[in-house]
C-alpha cells in the first residue's frame, strides 16, 4: 500500500512590515517612474523629435528609499499605493489654463488616502522644464541629444522632479517657497558641467524604444534621480 504523503507544515504568518502598520507621520507617494523621455533637438524646430517610452527601472522605489534614508529609516514613514491611472488627470489635464478641481494634486491624494491617516503626504511628480539658456522644453525624466546634423552633437540626462507636501487632515498644500535655496544656488553657479548629466553619445537610445533595455542608461538615470532627491528632500522633511 502506498504511503500517504506527510501533510505540509503550515508556514508561519509573516509579521507586518513596520512601514505599512502603526502610526504614519509621512505618507510617500511617488509618480515619476513609468515613462522615459527621449528627445532630439536640431537647428530648427522641424528637426526636433520627442518620444516617451515605458520603463520599469524602479524609480518610484528609489524615491521611497531616499526618503526613508533621509529620515533615518523612520518607521512612521509609509509608502502609499495607488490605483493605476490615478494621476492621469494631473499629468494630462483637460485644459492648460484652468485646471478642473479633480485634476489638482490635493484632490487626487485625498481620493487615494481615505484609510491611510498620515499626518502629511509627500508627493513626487515630474514636470516639463525649460533648459537654461534655451527654449528647449524637457519633459520629466529622460535624455536629450542636441546638435547639427549627425556631426556635432552632444547628449545629456535630465530629471525634472517636483516635491509637494500636503497636510493629511485639511489636504491643503504646505508651501516651502525657499526650500533648499542654498544648495540649488550652488548647483546653478557650478563652473563646470555636471558630470551626472553629461552622457556619451553612444548611450543615447537610437531608436527610443531601445532605452528600456539599456542597462548603462538605467544606472546613470537612477544616479541622477538619487542626486536630485538627496539635494531637494531635506528642506521638505524638516519639522516646522
């Protein structure tokens, strides 16, 4: 007679993760890591090209990791999950001049944090920014290539990241108008080119669809994002 297999031992229940239970002083919401911009600029606007490709480089994980590190791994700092597409109205509003109330960050954050009960929420998003000294608009996080024809060209990385603080009770935005002014001023007065943004032309993705599988591009981008976060977060994390 064949022996019956021994019953499998029940696995012990996993203890709750500290960041997901207990009091929440700060809820972290990152919405920066799904799209990567690949842009080319020529002498005229007719030579300009812009693409966005989907990536899975863990940039939102990186935001939470840098916030936790900046707070000394404070267990009351919690990452807040949100449904896919929740921030689509913020990134793609119906009109540019006057936003619908439902497209504003505080309203969206309120809609996804009904049970979070955090004192504050720190929201990381991307934005379109003008490259200093030019009229070139750089969208979010990505890389651009600029020059004349195929001969004289140079490539760079960029990371336009915005941090917003929102009160967890009133859901009003907490303004920090002069946050990190000194650090940003010093960066702006840098006499030499920022080595984190300079990119060898060989790493520029041609075609743009090649970007997600470019390991070197991924690591260089992650390093730049980490630097921008480490430079900007302290002013938002300090107590009033």
